[in-house]
């Protein structure tokens, strides 16, 4: 730990078979990291070309297995976040000949299966979103429909939904969609966020300028790396040691309250998890 504070990376991926996997978790723990939210990798990265919602179970089950392994390496613990990567819609439509409506139905079915894992307690939260790149109107509408299905489950299960979406500092409309479904908008989490965001809770990429903005605002936020654990892209996004190192940097620069917001108060507010109580203190 760093100055007795929990240190949570809110969004990273672990490849259970093809890259660093648990070694990345050991790196995170070695420099003071204590808690992880592990998001399943895109289904096709794990060799799954889904035809039905049930086909996503292989991805979800394998993610839960490596999360259990990760927890054994941490002073705190890890939790799985399960869902369907929004980029799948392009793979289905452009490469596999699906119509946008067919792709929507398959992805919603995958979200339905992920929700079963949350409902049973096997996963903490859901993952959904929409493409962060330009798509045609039909694909955009289908993607929004998938995301709205995730919000329906978030309301029913009283769980958070992490979103992979376009870069923006204003997603109030999306937060309103969640509220319309009966889900508190603060439980919508914008992954890969900047330090400023209206609507959802920002999960801020752990770059110093973004974190400084978030810290100075004094509002709820989380910290992440989006570490992708991809052997073909070893330098992509941020490494697993980044969040602990940035926590140390924030503390050295007088941002103790921001660290508490990001690693204790916001995890409790968004996910209902107690990062302090789940620490193994010697």
C-alpha cells in the first residue's frame, strides 16, 4: 500500500492465456496497488466469434477465473466487470455480414448473459457502450439500443455500467437515458475519461494532466490505466504500475483528498464496494 490508502485501478484487462496475465497483477501489487476491476477482453481477442448470447459465457468464465487468481496476489481484491465490447458491432456488420439489427440483438443477448453473472454475485458490474469512431446512423442507433439494454439491467440489478464510448466532456444525454431506465446516473462510469465530465462518473486515464484536473475539481472520479495485456501492442495505453505511481505523485503534491475520493469514496458510491474493509492489514 501507499501511505495506508487503498489503490484501485478501475479498468484494465488481463489476458489469461497469451500475455502477462498474473505477472501484470504482481507488478501492480509490487508498487502499492491493492484493488482491481478487471474488464473482460473483447470476445474475439479470446477466440470467440459469438453466434448467440450463450457463446459469451466462455469469455466471462475465463475472466472470472483470472480475477480469482488476481485476488490471491493482492492485499485487497479484484472484481470482474463483464459485458460486450461496443466495437463488436463493426466486426459483425463489416466482417461477418450481420445487419445492424441482427448485431444489436446478438449484443443485447450477450449483455443479458453478463447480467446473469452480476445477478448471481459472480461479477460486480456490466460493460457496454458505443463506438468511439464514426459509424453510420443504423449502427449508431443499434449501438445505443445495446447500451440502453445494459442500463435496464443496471436498474434491475442495482449495479454500475462501465461505458466504452467516444471522447467527450459532456455525456448528460447518456446519463439521462440511464435515469430514464431507473438507474442512478452516477452509476454510469465513462471509461477512458478526461479529468472533466458532465453526466456519468469519470474513470480518468491516469495521465498527470487529466488527474490534476480531476483532483482540482473535487468531484467524484476513479482512476484507470486501460492496460490491455496484448502481446501485439506491448506499449499501448498505460502499464499496470501506473495507477499506484500516480497515487504516490498525487499524495506528494498535496492531493490527499482527491486520492480518498478516487480510491475510497467513489468506489463505494458507484459500486458499493469498501476498499478499506477489504484490505488485509498486517
